[in-house]
């Protein structure tokens, strides 16, 4: 398997960087068999603003005791009130930089949003784990970046969502 790690990297450093306690945990996550979070994960949510009501439901999931996830998107929970694209990109990039995983919440129109594509591209270029979660009832196309990477995609199910987040953590660069 390709763990996207340097050949001379020590196992302990790889595990610490990816947030796992053992090689078996890392491998379980890589194969999407890990159904719990070994450590709290900082995630960035990428979504189409039109889906914000369902995104609020996803944020509530972080309150579930089985879910060890921090969503730091203060200031981005509403549409950025600016037409200054460089300012918007800088604000979003800072949030992505502070996360480990970029979770794309896939709704019916997500795949056609330039901002979602840009956020996923930035996450990829920064070596973040990428995964997707299909919003409940959504039948929209998966964004191209996620399809090309064969990134894990979960249905609207807590156990599946935990598994894809951990798989993204195991596969990140």
C-alpha cells in the first residue's frame, strides 16, 4: 500500500503525524475498517452554501460522544460578506491550513461550485486528507477532485462518516 510517506520516515513519526497509536490502527483506517477516532480530528467543511441547513446537522454530529471531531469554521458559517476574492481565499486557506482533514459535504449542486473545487485543491496541495459525505437525500455528482483521488465517500451514517475521516487521515500526504 502507498502510505504517502518518505522511505526514510520512522514509523513512530508517521503514526504521530497521522494521529494513530499503532500500525494496526493505521492499516485498519487505510482499509476503512476503523470505526472510532483514535484522536480528535480537526476538520474543515467544504460545502455549497445552499446546503447550509443540512451542514448544521453535520456540525451537531460533533456533539455525539462517539465522534471526536473539531470543526473550526467560525467566521465561515455564513457566506463571506465580501466580493474581494483574495481576502476570501486567504480567510478560507487559513482555516484549511489549521485542519487535518477536508470533508466535502456533497449535495445536489456541490460538484459545480468553483469554491468547493478550490477548497479541495488547496487541501490536496497542503497534504490534508480528503473525503466526502453525501448529504441525506442528495443525488448530486461527486466533485472531480474527489473522484480523481478515489477519495472515500460516506453515506449519511455516523459510523461510515467516522470510517472515511479516519481513512482520509491514514491516506493523507
